[in-house]
């Protein structure tokens, strides 16, 4: 499993002018993906399985969250959609 300890996450919520940028940890391999980051003093862990090469469906039970991430082979960018309760938006992760 590849571990990216210095990955960078950018998150945008639909209907909100705020863009959140932070460090995160990404683990990818064995048909699984895990994304961990902190936001407003809380720790979030999204995890899930691959659904086709480079396509992931993730969940974060602590906030009733679901998300997708997609990347091309050999890409350092993951992009997708997330939803937590009434909030939803897009996110991009740069693997470093």
C-alpha cells in the first residue's frame, strides 16, 4: 500500500464561498483508499474500495459522509464529490 503523508487536500462546499486547504494522509493499494485529515479541530477518516481502476467510493461514518475519488493511472491528482448530512461539494487531493 502506498502512503502519502504530505498530500494536500482542497475542499469546496456548494453554496459556500469558503475553500478549505490542508495537509492530509492518503493510503492507496490493494483495491482500497483511505483519506485522513483534520478540520476545525475534528479528525476525519474516509475509507473505501476501488470500483474500477482509479475510481473509489468512500465513507466516513462519524459524519454520515460519502464520497468519490477518481484518478488516472500514474496521476498525482485525485478528484471527486463528497456529501456529509446536508452539505456537499467537491474535493481535490494532490499526492506528495
